[in-house]
């Protein structure tokens, strides 16, 4: 079904402000929307570049172009949510178990770099500088194919978050809270 959506391009910051939108709230809503799609509904629009996101009246987020969308396997969202929360808490054995339930193959139950990799995934710029070292230190031998699309989405959303609310990581925080 095709539908025309009237809204403001998410990166047109001046027009968003002129229309009375709070840019931080826009970022939080986008984060909650994607977190809900991935962690709860198991189906998400995989191309959140600025041309595919509109801000409509009432700060409703409009998604365009579902040509790149993905249905996730049952239980994947819950397992990744657990991976994120356990990783952020520093619970390495719990994060490894959750990663395995999500379809990752991890050789070592003491994959101590896994919590730092979770931070990289969620856009922590301090950890991103160490990403290659962390990947080498974490004995992940297989990553589920659909996780690559999720990482692409997270990278796009990280950039958008920095544009809407520099230094605040509002989209990432919304995802963290959901997980």
C-alpha cells in the first residue's frame, strides 16, 4: 500500500525548530521506534538514512521506503536485548549465553572484550577507536547475517543522533533503555 506522508526531513534542523519540534525529543522518538521494531516486533525498516525519515506534526516519526526491511528470527530481539543489558553490566558469561541464543558463535565463555564491543555497537566513541582490537580479542567465530543490517542501522542512527543532539547519544540511550 502506498501512502503520501507530509513531514519535515529529519535533517532539516532549522525547519524542525521553526515548526516547534524539540530536536532531542525527535532523536529519542527515533531511538524508541527502532528499539521497538528490533527488540519487540522483530521486523524493522533497515534504511534509516535522512531521506527516509520524516518528522510529522506531534513529533510523529514517518518512515519511508521499506525496500530494505528485515524480519528477525523468533527470540532474536529478546536475546540481543539481553546481550546488550548484560554486556553493559559487565556480565561476561551472561552476555556470551545471550549472544549464543541470538545466533552468534562464541568459542570462549570468558570473552572479556564482549561488553566493550556492545558499547562500540551502541555508538560509544571512546570504544570505537579500539573496535578492531576488541574484535580480535573476542572469540566470535560467526555473526548472524541479519546482525550486519542491525549494525548498519545503528551506525546510521548514531550519525543522526550526533546531528540532532550533538554529544547526547539520545538515540542510543533510547535503545539501551529498551533493551
